[in-house]
C-alpha cells in the first residue's frame, strides 16, 4: 500500500493565494497602525504643547445684583499674551454676563481677582477658555 498525499509538494507551485493575502493584510495593518499612532501623537502634542495660556476658576463671589468677583489662576509662557473669557449665569440658566480679561504680564503664573459685570444677579462663574494672541 502506498501513502496518499493530502498537500501539494512544497515550493513546486509557488505561494498559495492565502499566504499572499495574509502578507498584504499584514502590510496594510502595519501602515494603518503607524498612521494611527502618528495621528494620536500629533493630537497629543498639539494639546499639551500648543496651549500657551490655560486657567482655572479658583472661586467666585456674588458681590451684588450687577457684579460677580472671579478669582482666576492663569498659567502661561512668560512671553505669551492673551485673554480668558468668563461668563456668569442666573439661577434659571440664562447668561447674565460675559467678558474677556487680558493677561499680558511677563510671568508664567498669575493669580488675579476680576470683576464681571452682569445684567441681573449671577449665581455662577464659568471659564469658557483662554486664547493667545
């Protein structure tokens, strides 16, 4: 009795279609992986390194029906200049005040209390964002 072969002789008929397809899929996957990693790195660098001015509201105090005092802590590059936008809302959620406050000092950290004028009694103070010039 002779043994029956179930596979083709190796190397005789070239690479199979499955092996070529697997190689192509590996190449496409590697290229997409590198592109995805590059995109994530670029977005992260822009977020961390691209912001020249950032701030946070430390506290706020409603001083009257037409004003809210806001304590801001601003962090920036020493040479950076820009502004931060702050708003206040009434109890019903309507915006009653919004203003831009400039920060041009040659220092990297600024603690400042600013007064936001309002059209009605404000019950909150919110930092909307900071932008450099």
